[in-house]
């Protein structure tokens, strides 16, 4: 009963976010030059950001490989990257769970036991959220500091924001180091498996570093996209930090496929709080186009790899 209510609430919130963002975009459309999205420079920027977004899969697959090895399961990086690439598009289906089902099915066929799969994917989700909080807060602070330097937020920015974020980051890294116990408790509760193989702290720290690295790579794509699309773009740190923090909301509300509408509304709200305006709306839309392109590129490369090598991802090494 509680699960059904939670799903209904997610659907309602997701639908409201999509409707709200669409209404805002429609209201602001009169004052925005949407034709810029079709210019060669903008398309080049979307392509660059899409490639940067696509690199998330190989980095995340490396993190998954190391966590699985820590649990005693050895699978090649290419096989894991192919599984992730082929199932990535499932997040655009209603319910936002198809990619997890597809990934589980392909992993079981590849000989990855259910318990290590579950503990590593739970670890991945937890660490991805922590990485988004860590990078998002730090990047927004760095981007905000640049805004303060221009005098836009000089009266409202906390004076000791960066030292506080540094202390919070140290605490966050400590949480990552202590997370094996939490993951083990989740495994026991969900699977009823006592003593389930859980990634070691060293593997989790490496995975956490990879997930932070995803945002660093994405920051390069966002920087190029913003400079090719806008005349006076905000700081790339601020843009990427806003993207990371808004991703969390989209991830936690599966009612909206791939966080559609939720992420855009949250990102635009963060940028407006930092002094931005409706003129950033084309950039937010272009970034959604870039991430969708990145998912398509990952799927295409994974499919090509399977057909070229003629080695299906569900075949044991």
C-alpha cells in the first residue's frame, strides 16, 4: 500500500514538474530567440556536450568492474560497459525502472550473481548521489564566488561558504569510507542475505572518484556548449554544479522518465537563484538534448561492439 502511494506521489510530482516547466518555457518563449538552438555553433556545442555525457558510461563501468572484483566477481570492463550502454535508454520509458530490469537480466545472463549485482548497484546509487552532492555544492560555491566577484551577489553570499563546504566534503568522504556497513544492512534487509559480499572501502572510494570525474568531464562539455550558445554564459562551475544538484532530484523522483522536466525545473531554479534569468532556458533545453544524444551514442556504440565482435554481453568470458 505504501509503495503504491509512493509511486502515485512520484507520478504526480513528475507530471507537475513537466507541466510547470512547460508552462514556464511557453510563458518565456516570447522573449527568447529559440532559433539559436539551430545554429551550427549551437549544434556543435550540443554534440560536444553529448560526447562528454556519453563518457559517463565507460567511467561508470570501470567503477562497477572494480566494485564487482571487490566482491569476488571478475568481468571485463568492455562487457560491463556494453551492458550499461545497451540498457541506458530504458530510463526514458514510463516508470523509470526498465533500465534496472534490463541491466539485471543481462547481468544474470553474463554470470553475475544476483547478490553481488544488488550490492554493487546499491553502492553505485548511493555513491552517485554523494558525488552529486559533493561536486554540486563545491562547483556552485566556486561558480558563485565568480559571480560575487562581479558584484551580483556580493550582499547575499556567505563569507565563509568555501571553508564550510571543505569541511562538509571531508565529512562526506568519511561517509563513503564507512558506507560498506550501510550497504551490508541494505543487502540484509532487501535480500535477507547475511554476510553478503559488499564492496570494500577502497573500491568504493575509487568508484566515488570516478563518479566525481564524470562531472569534471561533463563540465568541459557544458563549458563549450554554453560558450557556443550564449553571448555571456555563466560560470561553467555554476552550470555543472546546478546540473549535478538537479540530477539528484530527477533521480529520486522516478515518476518522470529520466527526470524529464524535474531536472530542468530544478536546474533553472538554481541558476535563477544565482542571478540568472529566462535567457538561460535555451541552455537548459540544449543540455537535455545533449544528454539524450549521449545516451543514444552509448547505445549505438554498445550495439556496434556486440555486432562487430559477435560476442553478446551475456556470454561469460
